[in-house]
C-alpha cells in the first residue's frame, strides 16, 4: 500500500529541505510515490461513495494506467478489452 498523499508530499518536500538538490532518480521515485498515493486515494474515496464500477469503467482505468506506464497501445487495448469480457 502506498503512503498517504500527505506523507508522500512531505517526503518529496524533505528532499529539497534547506535548499538541497536531490539526486534525480531519488526525486523521480518520490514524485512517482506521490502520484501513486494520489491515485490510490482518489480510487478509494470514489469507491466509498459509489462502490459499483462497471467492467467497462474498470477496463478504461486499467487502459489509462497502462498507457501512461510505457506499455504500447496495442497491448494496453488488448488488456482493456480482456478486462471487459473478451478480446
């Protein structure tokens, strides 16, 4: 489970404390952790209000995440279609 968005934000901010310049890889990892924690919180908050998400909506979200993770479009589309009940 990722950090909370507040904790992730604080970790990122700590890298820059007292005018420090963090290692680019360390900063990138902290930014990825912050993005992941924000997405995780948004999904959990949304499901708390409206617990049912259709297969098509789940497929869309899976495809969106895969497209932004460097997976090629064809593979992403195949996985998205499989999520909603068949290729």
